[in-house]
């Protein structure tokens, strides 16, 4: 259950969208096995999610979207993920990318993109495994490019791709991104997503060969907008877009999966015994009660860390102030630590669920597999976040790409 303080209450629209997501949970749960077996989300499910307005959370109101707050986006997507991890992941990725694109691209490009009748949905890959790119008159020519993993690409209309090669970025220490918008009609989806986790996210690799991208659809983060009190409304978030990406495309589905695991275990425990013992109800056993309490507290603690990160971000946005290095590190580590807490909670419940939990069709087994994959995402890997926080606390330079890119953009401005 979501508990929000008075100062963080959702708007009427946001609450309605949260209700829409909650109503979808039992519907989505019915598709768990089908989604995993078919390795993608059925179009029927995608259409139902779309009809519920849940692909427009991060889309600006001027383009027919809902433009919800960052906090509302996390809560709503978390609810979707309780129904199915792959669906929650795809909804998270598309909304986070729509939010990122709408804050990054020039208005002329956005007007053109959102003028089409089809609902605009962005997938993204922020690190190219291979990118042979030339600057040419009027834009960029991608001679040969390969990106993985393209979550949501099967259901996207456009891809948001970093044209900079990740190996070159690492070797040079320059972690700035060159983001380009490419219509999915120009993208080849490589069917290589064979995994134990988030199978239905269809996070296949993406390939481009000899594709021209006009300048207006390319965002060079070397020229990111400076923080200034002159920015109004939604534009105030533009200078912080890289850090916001850490929140909007990383943690929501993981939080929802963990919440769903606790709810499922609590629902089943009173009616489930413990094999080879006299216990006919798990709910009556002391060590199970302890584990449920500890798992629930881990998930609730994760929510508190996420809330702190959002509070910090919103506070700086409203005051038009840059985050200090310590604040950036704390925000990003909040996300990764929250993911770790969620994974630990599910792992604990899995260990107390008996042998039957290993069945692929068992809902807790699905959650266990999906959250393990989600927690391994680059934006939510706990070891990377904790290393970042430790380095900064010890007075050492950061190693995290998002941190370095944000600091560089503010230095340039």
C-alpha cells in the first residue's frame, strides 16, 4: 500500500492513473506465463495499458500527455509492476524516455514528433557497443551501430540512442552523451533477448546501418542548458534531466516487484503449511513472521530512500540550484541501495516458500527472476552506487558516468 504524506499527495489526475494501474494488476497477473513463454508482451496487453493512459505519464500536456510528477510516475509504474515485471519494466522505460526526450529535444523536433497520430513511445539505449558515426552536413550519418539492451523496442515508435561508443567514452573518461532520436522504421531489432529475467521486456539489441539523423533530432550534452531561475514550469527540470533519468527509468518496476512479492507471500502464508513439520500455516510460525516483517521493512525502507532522492531533486529544481557532488552521489546511491533492499526482501521470501516455488509458473518465482535482472541494471546496481558514495565520502573523484556527465555539464555552464 502506498503511503504519502500530505505534502506529497497526488493530484486528482495522478490518483486516477494510480487507480487505473491498480485495476490492471489482476489482469496482468493472468498473462505472467504467456509473457515469459512468448518472450514479449501480447499486443492486447499493450493496448489495454495504452487505453488506461499509462504510456503518457511522462509526456507533456501540450502533446496530449499527463505530465505527472516524478513521484507520481514512480508510484503508478510500481503498481503496474505488481501485475507483471516485464510490463512494469516496459511502462517504466517508455515513460522515463518520453520524459527525457521531452526535456532534451528542441521544441521544433518535439512538435514534429508528437504531431503524428500514433501514440509516441520512446525506447532507449544509453551506451553504444559499436558506433561508427560521421558528422555530415545537416546531421549525423550512422554507418554502423549496435546497441543493447533495447527494452520496450518492440512497442516503441522511436529509439533514443547514444551515438558515442561506450568503449571510447570509458577510455577517454568523457562520459557525455550524444543522444539521437531514430524512428523505429529505421532500426533493425536483433532477436537476441534470451534470458532468465524480464523475458517479456523483449530487450533486444538494436542495429543501424547507413542511417542519416538530422541535427534537430540530436542532443549534444556538451551544450546542456544551464540552471537558471529564468526557466519556468516544466522547463525548470531541463538542466537536471540526466539525474532524473536515474529515477524515472530505473527504480519504479523494482519497487513494484518487491511490493508484489510481500503481498503475495502474506496472502498465501495463512493457507500454506511447512513440509516435514507439524506446521499447517506459515503465518503461525515465529521465524516466518520475523522474515515477513523484515522483508516488508526492507521494501518500505527502499521507498523512503526513493522518496528522499525525489525530495532532494525537487528541492533543487524549485530553488534552481545545482546539486553538490555529495548530493548527487547520495541521490544516485539512494536508487541503487533501494534496489538492493528490494532484491534482498524478495530473496528472503523466496527462501521461505518451499520447493514448489521453483516452478516457472509460480508468481513469486517470476518476481524473483524479474527483480534479479532489474536490480542488475546499470542505473540500479548497488555495488556501483555504493562505490560512488564511498569514493565521494573519502574525498576521491567519482567513477559513475551519470555523476561525471552532470558535473561536466555544470562546469561548462
